[in-house]
């Protein structure tokens, strides 16, 4: 057995883009902590959120792909990881993550390849119709073409993986449904010690990225009708301008933009409860961080939240589809007084997603692949 694998052998960890403080990005940093000898390969990184000292300097292999080209980001990612990662054949093992980084697996003929799947590329699979509807008709053929390329390349890359790991039962179901691919579930880790109860100020909190499928517009509409309740929206994303327009004129809805790590922890640690109603969420790290801080979650009973939030015990799960009326009802039901009574249950629940358990299971997975 390769019991000392993580300490003595230098592997490779490959992830698409380090461009925001999301759950997949944090998991990438956790993998670096789990495998201290590994190198990290990324398409690009945003220095504001991922400075040199956080990535241990020389371990970073940055492909420096254009960061501000979202329309062609998928194709650029596929090309970049296909043609600029030839040296990864030298590593004894590799963990691939994201949707375009998997393209680099074709340089590794000897095997020992693991794929950690946060989600399928949703624009090419379960959310195809959703993304097409957001484009003008003349742009839809281009999206369909990119999606077709993505599906072909993605399926081909997964065939070369020795082990596929899904971040949730929800994502494992998608892999089986769309690709006939079996996977092992290893839930992402939460920094249960970094997030903690700090008090209870007079606001509810959303930390989901500002993307249409996160359904922040429903939260805004609900809180427009709840002027006596405060909502803070702590993130950024492509939908920010539209969402700020929807909230214009309100006094109880505030946007903070992206926050540094400590500021976010302070905001979570002092809220009444968090709200997270993303569409069929892959896993959802934010609800686990909320519970680690002793804060219950108002979520939607679908996707990964069914694996993390216990309805009535660590939060309230709204029956899908969520609507402003349902959100308003849940906010009234989860008052500050009731939220405080759920603190202990939330903290206990979050312990099941601690980093130590994740690290041990990932080390076991790599050792298993190396010994096969």
C-alpha cells in the first residue's frame, strides 16, 4: 500500500480557473493541504483572491489563459489544457477537477488518474435549455456547437479516469443519467473551525454567487415585500447589475460585493440565518458553512441541500419551485428567536463535513488507484 503517498510523492492537481471564492476553488486549496507535495495546474488565477503565499509559490503551474473572455472560456480551457500540459505525464498520479482541466488526461498514458466532479458542465447537459433561452436567437447555434464539443471531449476524457469521484449523491446521479458513469461520493470539506457563531445581528444573508440559476432575484422580490427584515447579499457574479436594479429603491437590501475570507466569516457568524435557493444545486458549500457557524439555512428541497440541511432541525427547506411567497413564509417561520434554538443542531451537523474526513478519504482514493 502507498500509505505515505501524500507525503513523499509529488502528484498533480488540475483545476479550471481560480477566479472567485467559490466552493470548488476552496476545495482545490483543500486538496493542496491534503497532498502537500502536489503541484497545482490552473487555466488562470485572480491574484486578488489567490495570492502567491496561499498557493505555496513554486507549486503553481499557471497556464495564463485569458481571464476575461467568458464567451469562449470553455474552448480556451479545452485548448489550453490539451496543448499546454504535456509535462503532467511525469507525475505518478493526478487529480483532475472542473470541466476543462480533464482534457489534460490525454497526456497520461500510464493511468493513475482521478476525477473529482463538482458538476457536469451544466450548459452542455441539464441546463442546456436554460442557457439557450438567455441568449438572442442568433447566438444559440454557437452555444449548441460549443456544448456539442464539450460533451464529446468530456465523455472522452472521463473514459481515461481510473476513479471518478462525485461531490454529492446529486452529482453522482447526473453522471449516471447523462453518461452512464458510476462514481464514488466524497463530500467536499468545510472549515468547521473557521466559521463560528459570533452573535446575532438583525439581518438574513445570501452568499450564493450572483448567477441566474442561483435565483437571487426571488430573494430580492421577497425582501422587497419584507421591509422590516434586512437582507445582505455577499458575493458577485455575472448577474450583479440586473439584481442591483431589482433592488433599487429598497432600504433593507444591501450588496457587499466579494469579501475577503475574514469579512465573510464575520458576516455569516453574525446573521440570523442564511438563504440558499439555487436551482438543483450540485452540493452547496455555503449551507454547510452556515451551519458550522450555528446559523440555520432557508433552502430549497432539491439537489445537494437534501444531503446537508435537515428540514426543521438545521433549517427550513422550501418545496420546489421556490417562490417569493414561500420565501416570505419561511423567513417569518425562522425568526431570530427560533434560529437561535437551532444553533447546536447546526453545529453538530456541520461536523460531518469536516476537513479531516475529506482528507483521509481522498488519500485512500489515491492510494487505491496507485495500488490497482
